[in-house]
């Protein structure tokens, strides 16, 4: 089976369908973190949603694959039938729309008590702390997926120097807004959560607010630009957001 891909239409990226139990199939487009593969997954998910295939109850894109959850049964499709429908749909071509996401600026105050792991990240990368910030604020990052907690975005792909592993010992409670890195990716913690990524800073923005519409700040496909701000600016922005202004 093959699907298509090009800058504005379709052509040439491989994909394969794998069974995930009797209620889900996985369409895999690659095996490594790559923005082009991520865009293909998002485009495939949109195509599936628009198709409205009978029996499908959820469509979940990730870094390299799209999960298609469906209800089998007397009136529902079997795995073979669902795989055939998905294959037929994708054989028609998958159109990547690189302009589908939004451009989102995320202010970040780096280092200090907000980013206690910045010195360690710099040491592991073999560069200075300012260099870490410079790499992290480069344009070109994208939200690949949301997961782990509501509004928690997985963002990448950063420079290879930021391909550092997760911490040996996870923290039990990371404050909301904390910006962390691991494996050429960033996450922004939407609330007090455990986590093993290295904290390099924090944003005053709220990643998840159930009283806001939409409740999540970031969505898959959004293009993220991290912008360094000083502590005074961070505190002023955070106070303004918390007061509802």
C-alpha cells in the first residue's frame, strides 16, 4: 500500500496498517520524529474525519501514526473491512496543508527558579545556557500531538544538540506553565503534574482552561515560536492573566 505526498498535493510516502486489538487499527507513516511525517499524520486524520467512515468513533493522530478506533459487531465493520476502507481512502492521495495550523508565540522566562535544569541541559549539550535559549527560540517548531494531560502539547523538532534524555529521577509535581525539553522536543505542563523532562523555563500562558473556548491553547499542526522574556515581563504577564484581563 502507498499513500501520496507533495508540497501542495500528493505523492510518495509509505504507510502500513497494523491491527491494535479488535477495535482499533493503526496507520503508520514512519518510525522517527519528523515534521513532514507529523504533517502527513495530521492530513490523514483530517481526511478520515471528513470521510465519516461508518463505525469509526475516534481518530487520534500522533508523531508517526494515526489510530482509527471503531466499533465492530453485527452491524459494525470487521478489522479487514475497516482496513480496506482506510486503504481505499488513502490510495486516493493524502494532501498536506502546511498552512492549516496557526502561528503561536509562546513567551518564556528561561533559567532561575523557573528553569532549574537549564545549566544541566547546557552542560549535556556542550554549549552555554544562552546557546540553549537561542536554539530553543529558533523558528520552525510544530505541535505534533496532545497527550498525557489536557492541553499538554508535544512540540518539536529542535536542534540535535537538544537531543538529551529524560532525567533519571522524575519530579512528582511540576508547576503549570513549566517548559521542559527532552529528545529534541518540548512540552509545556498545563497543570501540577509529575514528569521527567528537564525544566528550562516557564510561560505565563495557560495551556488549558476549561472556562475558555477552546479550552486548549495549542492544537496539533500549530507552528510555535518560543520568545525569551525577562522575569519582570513574565511576572507582569502572569499577573494580568490570573486577574482575567
